[in-house]
DNA sequence: TCTGGGGTCCTAGGACCC
DNA sequence: TCTGGGGTCCTAGGACCC
C-alpha cells in the first residue's frame, strides 16, 4: 500500500501560512519575472483564472472586473523551506527507505511493510493531513493505492471530489466501485498521459482511466512505447516504477532566465550569460560533479511574430571536465560571442552543463601536466598542474562558502560579481518576505 | 511593454566497428 | 538476378513530469 501526499496549491498555500487574511480569497503565484500564473487557489480558479495565464493580461482583467485577487512573485526561498518542513513531518510516519520525495510539494510513502500499524488507511490519511496542517500550516490531500500510479490517481480524486474529504483509498474499493470511480476520470488525468498521448488514446476509443486500465498493455506498447505499457500495468496493480529515496545526481544542469528588459548586443549579454555559467557551476559543485560539455542558448520573443526571430545555441566538449566558475564562464561567453547576431531583440539566455560525472572520476586532458596514480605515488612532489588544480578547488570552496553564508551571488568572478540591479535582472514586484529563513524578515507579533 | 524554469526517459536513425 | 550478420555509440526529437 502506497500513499501519495500532495499539498494543495502549494505556493499559494505557503504564502497564506503567513498571511491568514488571505484564507478563503483568490491568490495566485507568478513564475519568474512575474510572467505567468504557476499556482492558484480554488477561489482564483472559480474566478476563471487559467493556469499559465500571463500576469499582464490577468492584471488588467482583474482591475476591470474588480476582482479580489492577490498576486505574489515567486519566493523560492520560502517555498523551499516550507517544503523541507512538510517532508520532515511526513518522515515521521515511515523509515527513510520508505519515503520517496517526488517533487517540491509531493511525496510517496510506502506503508506496505507497516499495514499492521495502520489497519485503516483512511484514518491514517486523516492523521497525516491533520499533522501536516497543524505543524506546517499547509493543506494537503492523501491518496492510497497499490502502485505509484494508483496512489497518484487516488490523490487526484481526493483533490477533485469534495466527498472524499481530502483522503481517498483505492485499495478499499471492490472492483465494481473502483471501475465506476475510474470511469469518471478522463484518461488525460492519468499520471504519465499528457496532451499528445491523451488525444491519440481518445482517437483509439480509450477515453477514461477505466478504459486505459482495461486495455492490453502489449498492444499499447506496440502502438506507443514501453512508457505507456508501464502506465497500464501500474493501473492494473503491478509495480513497474522505481523507488528513489534520495534524488540521484543530475545528468544535466541548466541555468536560464528571461531578462527584465530585452538585450541586443554581445556586450549586453555578457553579464547574464556569465552569471548563468556561475550559477550552473555552483550547482555542479554542490552535487560533486564536473561537466564534460557546456552550452549556451539565446531566444528572441516568440510572442512577437512581427520581430525577426533568432534562437541560436551552441555547445562544446571541454578539453578537460570542469566545475570551475571561471573556466565555464570563459567558455560560455566565448560561445555567446560566436552565436549572437546584431539586429535581434533577445529576451532570454541560458547555460547548460552536460556530460556530468563525479569529480572523482576526473579525466584529464592528454596535454595536462601528468597526474600521480593515487596512493602509489603519494609522496611524489605535485606537478605545477596539480598545484594549480588544488588552488582552483580551494578558490571555488571559498566562493561557495561565502555565498552560502552571505547569500547566493554575493561573491562572484568577473562580470557576474556585479550585484547592482541591472536591466537584465528579474522582475519581482510582488515578493513576500522570507518569513522562515531571514531574521530580518521574521513575522513580529505584538 | 509585459507570456517560467528545470528536468527525465524513450525511440529512431545515422555513423561506425568487425 | 543476386549484395550478411551482429553490434555500439551518439544525437535529435518527441513525449512526459513538476
């Protein structure tokens, strides 16, 4: 028996914890740069606010229609910390190997070895819900099923259908009741079935979760892929998906962002590209990786068809894998200069690190100074190249330590060290305080 | 004026090897 | 007329997720 616990409108709910005046009122949280709606409360949904709505359009409509709608810029520092609290409450219910944190706002719990402790899953679900609510302030729903896909389905039903009171246990239903319930769920709401597959399945006469569950997995594999086959088998109760208790190291790291205002020349673009390279390098170091490949891309604004469009990208295999900010930034800005063309209005840039591997598997370049073969030559005098590497590693360590202590971007190299607000920096006009992570922004109660 | 950012997995096809 | 069999590695593109 697996549970999926998922927070309702997570980002909005995190904001509401410290703004109880907003309970029962329409709230949205916007993407970076105050772009689109990425989280909305049920009250906002009732107003007709679609997911993904651009804020500049929504704001005008809200004004015209005199809506009571509160918007927030994304505050990932707050959401990340609230997520950590939420997950630590869930960690009390099962041993670490039976918790699988799936995203910032949802976690699977495997109770299959602990059913004797919890004979009544629905009661357990309510206990979880109440404890998370009391200890973190977050509202959550709980779904139970025999596989991850079924637990996801149960959670979805608990959220959509109020009669479940936030907890749905599919394992307690007899076959006819289960079939009837799954017949109410559109196939596109099944985990793993997106827009494209959903359209094709409906074409083929499979329009509900119940239809998909009744389908022949082998035939769907022939028609689509092994991914769809696994989804069908999971719906039928066979566990086909892996269980990850801690997030595996990233295979690719991206840092990208839209600019606050468009940029035109390579010189304009140097600072943001340099900053992305620095951020990506920092992420790579944090997981103990080095990158074998680095890439840069730019985009113009696809929503302005009247503008000439240019979305160049280019990547390069590094002579020697690296997570050094200065090295990655130098390659990135060189790539930038090779792809940017005059006369375009660029609105976004990104840096991507690929071919990530553990720094311990460091593969030197043929032309590097020779390296010793570990312990066998431990007493050997280090070469100039090795001394240099060690110094660089120390330098990066100082950089990371300083930025952890004083905040990301506080200490930087070259271009990205300039902290002054610039026109490429992100728009965040409606940012809430970091209530839980910054002493200066903690709520005062008098 | 203004439209997010970050990932994974799978498959097909091309290039290459013996 | 007729042109093998068995592989690997890499990349691009398409699908999905939050």
